[in-house]
C-alpha cells in the first residue's frame, strides 16, 4: 500500500526514475499489480524510455486485456518509436472469444 503512495509522490514531484522503480516494486509484490497501470508505463514514457514504457503497458494489458486506458497508453507509447503496427494493434479493441 505504501509503495503505491510513494510512487505517486515521486511522480507528482517529477522524479520519474524513482516513480518507475517504486511502481515496479509494487507490481512485484502486490496481489493487484494492475493498480500500477498506467502510472508505471507513464513514468518510463516521461523519461523518454520508450521501449520500457511499451513493455510496461504490454504487461498492464496482460493483467487485464480489456483495460482501455492501458490500450490507449500502449498505442501512444509506440508512436514516438515509429512502431505504427504495434500502436494500431494496441489501440484495437479486444476481440471477445466465442467459447
């Protein structure tokens, strides 16, 4: 619980490296890692770490494939790197399976 509060404080202070580290710690130790989304990927994005940002958003989507905010941010993070195909795929709505 306190790790997420610390991560939010770091983010508010513009200390994105520390915020990303705190969010990673939260993801590793929390029973609800999806609560770190989208702040984790955004902390990397604000540092200019595009690959780390897209990786974080992909992990967020693995926690909850229907998370529209994670899809949006994942698409946005792919654009500066020129990954248009990945951006389009991330922005596409998830397809429901017919089981």
